[in-house]
C-alpha cells in the first residue's frame, strides 16, 4: 500500500524518528512510504493520493511546529473526502502535559471536518503521565494517533511504534 508520510521537524527529533524508526517499521509491514517534509509538500500530493500519515511535534503551549504553522491555512482548505489519515506526534508530557501532542488533535479536527477518515487511534493507557486533557485526546481514554515522548519515555518508543504500525496495517487494509 502506498502512503504519503508528511511531517514537520524543527529540532530534528521528528525527522530522526521518521528516518530511524517509523520508516523501517512501515516498510517491514508492507507499506510503500514516501516521506515528505511539510514545507515542500505540493497540492498535487493531496490530490493524487488517498492514504496519509501526518507527523507533527507540538511546541510550547500547544503550538504547531513552525512548518505546519506556516502551511496550516492551506491545510484547512484541503478536501479530505475519500482520504484516510493516520497521525503521530512528539511531545513532552511532563513539561507540557496540558498540551501533550496537541498538534495531532489540531490536524485531526481539520481532516475530519473536511470529510476525511482518521485511523490509528491509540489508548491513553497507564504508561502516560497526564493529569490534564490535551487536544490530542478524542476522549480521556483515546489519542487521535500515536503519541511519542522522546524526552521522558524514549524507552517506550519502539514498542509503541510497533503496536501502532500493526494497527495501521489492519486499518488501512480494512478501509
């Protein structure tokens, strides 16, 4: 299955995660993945494809990563009808728990409002240390996608990614 993986990365953490962990796992599970930085994505990418993975780190108090912020007005105009989107985010749940991975919730709301289908929801289980309810949550038990905390729980990243990719394999194929 062909997937367009669109991501933003200011410090390199998200890019590092994509290149060194996520791509390998997706390709090992049969996905043909084209990674594209959001700052170079064109409208043709959205028009010519139906399957997407979007990656975004959340900055400070729930702010979009700079490339996503620059692109956001155009993103809000995309017609996602017939498109399937999975989301992942990087965040710091201890330093910014109130806004942990808010970027995925902000993007998910646009995709859903504009007719798209969001898959790859993950559980807000006991391994996360959240007392607040960030925008990344569909409800208190479920994230809009995969939430990674490389600052405080990097030892859980690979296992969380493996489980998420297995889920995506089923959900992309079931759409």
